[in-house]
């Protein structure tokens, strides 16, 4: 699926700086907060994966391989939070996969003009989105004096915000009366074919989100391994 919005990515340079990563995080955060487009969220996941590549470079710098006891304590705290983030990304991958299946079954029900089956699929999608929301926990932001830890904390918070915003936007596609793709299809029978095309587009978007969450998960695992190496040295 083609997107017209440019994905935010780190500059192609031999070594990325902490300042560059910080700027990319601010840019991504602004993009998320000002957009209500699923395509922007897809781009956001790819951008965040690029940012975590930059963070990996910073983590692996020789200057960050030895840390003070204070830095070690801050890293320990962030490591605990990283487990929760990994769980969240894993859960979201599964949720996106289930959503794709439901959308496919919903399209089949609409083609058959089976309103009862379509309504059942809408309810399934709504329940799934509601269940997924429970994975998001509100945590107090902790101040970090170490720049690397601060960047990791900011990246984690932006990741959570991005995934939560994505889930909210996906829910609106199905839930909002007279505005969602499905409701328009029901209220205007002649437009069902058109709305089916939009549902196919939504399906592709969710698949893109699933792939993006999977790629991000792998980057998070890589970062965690690098941080463990520092703490075990």
C-alpha cells in the first residue's frame, strides 16, 4: 500500500548523535499528536524503528560501555520498563493480526448482504479493540539525568503513545455511527462496493501496522541485549 506522507528517518551518517536522535523523537511526537491518519501511524512505526537503530549506535559507543553506579541504577529502571514495552508490542502484533482476520470476514459478510454476520464481526472488532486498550498502563514519567537513559525513556513513551493513538484511530473506523466505513455501507446500500474497497484499504493498513510492530519489536530486543551487556560488564 502506498503512502504519500514521508516517513521520518534518521540522517544517513556514519555515527548518529544524541542530539539528532532527540530531534527525531521531537519530530515524531509532533507528527503523532497532530495527525488522525492511520497512514501517519504506519510511517511513525517505521520512523521509530529507525530511531531505535540510532539508539543502538549510541548504546554501543565505547563511552557508554562503562557506567557509574547512578547510571547503572537508572539503566536498571529502564530495563524493567523495557520488558513491559516488549510485551505491549507483542500484544499489539497479535491484535493487528486478529483485526485483519475480522476485517476479511466482515468484507465477506458485506458481499453476501448478511447484515447479522456483519454486525457480529463489528462487535468482535470492537471487543478486540477494547481488550487491547487494557494493555496500556499509565506510568509516571521519571526524570533522568543521563542523556542516553533520557532518550530511551522518551522513545518508550512515544512508542506507547503511537500504539495507543493507532488503536484509537482503528476503533473509530468501525465504532462511530454514520461516520465509520461499516455504518456508511449499511446506511447506503448502493455504496457497499465502494466501502468494501475502503475496508480492503483498511486491511492493508492494519497489515502494515502489524509488520511495523514486528520490526519495532526486533529493534527493542536488540536494544535490550546491548543494555544487558553494559550492565553485566
